[in-house]
C-alpha cells in the first residue's frame, strides 16, 4: 500500500506488486501526481528484504528514498494512538511520520 500527500493536505493511495512491473507502475503513478505535487522523497518500511528492490529502483529513477526501521513506525503510531496494524494503517502512519520528521539519507 502506498500513500501520497497532496498539497491540499489530502492523500491518495494505491497498491502495486513488488516486482519490476509494479515498480514501473509505481513510478508512473508518482509522476502522474507530480504534475501538481513534485514528489522528491519516498519513505518506506524496512520489512525483511521486500524493500530492497523497490528502494533501488526508485533511487535509480531519481527519488530520495528513506528506509525506516519498523519499530520507529510502530512507536510513532503508538504515540499517536494508532492501534490497528494493517498495511493501510502503516502506510498512513509513515505518511504522518514523514511530515513530522526528516530522515538522514545514507547510501550503503
């Protein structure tokens, strides 16, 4: 599940497969929304190895990518009384976290 904050403060969401086809659709979706909202920063959860390929793909497409420890996201959600644990809730929690925080960019 992906969520994107719009200049209005609202957000849009969508879902993409975690493969090359899904990565291309994600970039197309981000670019479509960039017409009114320049997307410069992507935040994702470090879940097992599932984030590695999409993070690499987005980085090669010119996006700034921050991969966040799941415990940071969980702690942020709990501190804002978000008790549910679903992909949609996690996506929205990361959206709110990214609006309140700025993560250091490090390349391994």
